[in-house]
C-alpha cells in the first residue's frame, strides 16, 4: 500500500479498503492506530489522494467514483473508532489486572473527637457520676431567659459584661427580643419552669460574645452549666461537688480555692480556681487559675420560676470548657481550637 499512484476504479478502491482493514485488525496500540490513521485518513493520506484524483476522470465518471470514495472513507473512519474503543478497553483491563497485591496498602486516616468535645465528655462524666443529668438547650435564646429571668432586667449594668450578639428582629416595641446566648445559664430557667425539685442538671453547649479575639478570647466558646435545687442544699454542697469535680478531672492532689465573685443570679457568688502546680506536684508558689463561676441560686430566681423558697435552695455554676482544655493539654492560644488545622486537631 505504499504506492502513491492511484488507479481510478471502484475495484481499486475496494482493494485499498480491504487492505486497510486487514492492517487495522493487526494494530494493538494507540500509536499503531495513529500511524494507520495518518496513512489512510490523514491530510496527505490515501483517501485524500483518491479524492484529488477525481479531477483526472472524464466528468461523466466523476460522481460515481466520488461516492465510492466517500463511502470508503466513512467506513474506514467508523472502523477506526471501533478499534480505538477496543484498544482502550483492553488497556484499562490490563491496568486493572496488573495491580501489585504485594504493595503496602493505602493508609486510612482515623478521625478523632475534637479536643473540646473530649473535654465536654470528661466534664459531663465527672458530674453524671454524681447523679447529674445532661441536657442541652437552644443557642438562639430569648432576652427573657438569657437575662430577665436571671435577675438581669433591662438596662441592668450587668448586661454590659456580656457583650451580646443580638438577632436583628424587632418586636412591636421596637426592641430585639432574641440573641445568641451569652452563657448556658438560661437553661436553669427553662428547666425549673417545667420541673419541680429535686433538680440536678448539667448543660454543655456553645455560647457567643461580641468580642475581639486574642489568645484567650473567642467570639464563641463552650460552657457547662450546672444546677442543683432541692431541700436543704447549702454552700457546703456546692464546695463539695465542685471540689470532687476538680479531683476527678485534674487528679486527687489538686488544690482548689473559692473567692467571692458577683453574678446577679446567685447570692452569695463565688469563683473557683485550681492550683495548677499542686496538680503537677510542683513546689513553689501556687499558680491559681480560675475555671468556673458559681453560687447559691438567688431567691429571686427561684421565686420567678414559682419555687417555694422556704422549702428549696440550690447552687449553680458555669464552667469554661476551653480554659480547661487549654490547661489539660498545655495549649496557649484559644483560637487554635477553631482554626480547623488538621495538624493541630490530629494530635488529640
Ligand atoms: N453564667 C455565668 C457566666 O457566664 C457563670 C455562672 C453560672 C456563674 C452559674 C454562677 C452560676 O459568666
């Protein structure tokens, strides 16, 4: 088929086609196939040469010969495509069959719980062991539960301490009744409204503050609220429960310290710190680190939910989860928890 001269007969075209198809049968690779295509169907290929030679014919013979060449060319193109598919199919089958089963496997990445989730679980475990029940509540909250029912009426200066993110929706008085909860304390009210004492609950969850971020502040973080209301509950119960929690979480030798603090919904109010050095058996000065706010539930709060304050007393506390996770894991920047950097998160 190397000859360049062409003879103008349909018979000759048939012969070319049948030779081409025989050659095509024996092509095995895409490269061979491409050579074949160039030879027959390329810009300077045999089909083009045949087409050019039409003009040499007497005009009466041209149409018929033209048609013969066209259908030959179509046939070759169709067969080319078939062959190409065939080669591709066998190639991919070969690749599939050539998997080397002795190669080491592709490692599967194991996920792990986020360090904050782990800390929340540890803290909840410590309290459920003491008979507390775990519940959750809404993050979009009403001013009514986040402030008013917690003895923080409108315009109370304590509101300034909670840099609040308000939901942009006004009521008929032109006021915004909804917010992103600034603490988990609203769940104290929601629970007491629906339940008579005894109450023993733990509320883990996210809270939000409109704050600039730095190594110790995030605009969202996690708290764990605690509430116990029953007959005869005293400040000694508060101290005993929180001390037990600290020992469960930080070890038997940990030292705790209570100091006065102010929250409108407790009286008296306190903060609890742990001595970080006592935990690691270091000598020298104590290293007091505050981990929670607490206090005896204010009688105004108990009355507001309809509890009989002659019969019942209670204590409440709010634990900062990130602070504890940072202490336990030696992390010095709160923002690391929420950067979603897998190199950080993969360490837990
Ligand atoms: N809700 C308080 C805060 O976010 C913490 C707290 C809870 C204090 C319960 C006392 C009792 O700061």
